[in-house]
C-alpha cells in the first residue's frame, strides 16, 4: 500500500498538486512519514456534541471557572491503553532484531564468512526485507537500512513544507477560541511547547492528524472537519475533542521521528502493528475525553454518518446497534484495522475509563 496520494499534477486548475499524506495507515509500506495518528481511519469528520451521550464526567475535568490543573503523570499513565506499552515493546524488540540480523548477515556475507553468507544469507534477508536474493543483496540491505530513515526524514519535511504552504495557522487572531484551547491543552498535558495547528482543506476529506519533523510536532485540521462544527453547529466541544486527541498523540510521543524509527521495520508485523495502532487510538480518545470533559461520541458519529447528519443520530439506538456488531468477520475486519472499529471505539468511550477492546 502506498503512503501518499500523489494526485496527478496536470490539469489541477485551481488546486495545486499536493502529495497528501495518507492520514492513518500504520503498518503500511515504508516511509510512514506521517500520520500514524490521524483521528479517523479513513475520512474523519467531527462534530457537535449532542447531549444524549449520558452523564460523562471524567475525573479531574471540572467544567466551571478557574484553570484546570495539569494532568499528573499517573493520570496520563491511566489514560494510556494497557496493551500499548507491551505491544510497543514487542515491536521495538522485533525492529532491533531485524536491523541487527540484517546488518550482521550482510556484513558476514560481504566478507563471505559465517553461517549466513552467500546465497543462503541473501535468501534470509529476502524473507525479512523483501530484497531480491541476489549475490549483492547485502549491499542493497545496507543501502535500505541507511536510506529509509533518510527518505522518511525527507518526506516528513516535504509534508511540513506542504502544510505550511497551503494552510492557515490557528493563532490569537485566526480562530482565537481554538487557539486558546490549544494553549490550554498544552498546559494541561504538560507540554513544553504549544504545538502549531494548521487548518487546510483537502478536497472534502474529513480528518485531522498530528505529525512531526525532527524535534517538533504539529497538528493539521482539515477544513471539512472543522467548518461544519464551527460554523453551522457552533460545536466547539467536538473540535476540542479532535484537537485533544491529536495533541494526545504528541504528548504520548506517538508522533515523533524517534518513535517511528523505533518500529520502522516492525510495521511489517501483520497483526501486532495494527493492534498497537488501535491501542494508541484508544489511549488518545481517553486523553481527549478527560481534556474536554465530554464523552466524545458525537465526533465519532460524524465519522460514521458525516458532518451534517451526525446531529440527527439517535445515540441510544446507535449504541444498542453497537452491541450487535460482532461475529467472525467483524473480528477479522477489526484485526486488520488501524483504528478500532467504531462500535468498539464508542463502547470504550461510553465506559469513560479503562482500556478499549483490541481484538474481541
Ligand atoms: Zn489518532
């Protein structure tokens, strides 16, 4: 699968060609330059909070006046999905093993010594890295091990240039109430820097994501996600939830170059990579819930039915329907997904504590 959309450059007319990052697909082909952290699996949207989501009152999120104190480290740990660190650890170990094995076998093959030399070594490398088992495969492996991180860096900087070139930055003057939210959440999350938030349109795509360059992270909100909630519904809570979710990816260190490098090759692991991604999403939903003090169900409904209709959804009925979405093929579908399927995601939000269900 490819990570980028490369819309054709010709006859774009009004719209400049862009190499839009695929928001959310972890475990994809290589340079995952970007948005492992998009809010929504494919076409996120977000929307207003309708009142029917039950009495959600997360601890430590008073809704009255006065600044809410920052989260403690303990609170942040409790928000993180219980499987996230174990899965990440497995991925890192696998990543290290792949790199070490590829390096060692290539070096041995280069000097034509050791048990993994020549054709057999190259074949093993082929199994791991998908490289042609040719006599000089070890050279290709070295090139890939060095070249892929460089390619990843190149890509993330290119994306950064794209978003700066084609976005409005949210500031004290541009959408000041949103800027205040970003500042407040940065404080409550104990972030040293307030991340920059860019607003851009991508031809109707509904999404938001956090991403990175070296030592800096930023958030991109896509206009379609933003404008309906902001203009039509005056639904700041849903916008806040989306922003909170993306800032949580930054605070929990998902959106960093080092994090992506640490699991770069482990993304080839078919089940674990997606499970880790789903765990990250649960973690960030939980953080956003506690930042906003709302269930977060309405922005999810917008992802399901779109930016206008989510207001019309009967939440109770939908939740009842969520319990019915199960069975073998639902299990398989969820297993392959980078984000929890919506019924599971919403059920986790309804519980307002603990960890969402990764598999069953
Ligand atoms: Zn996310």
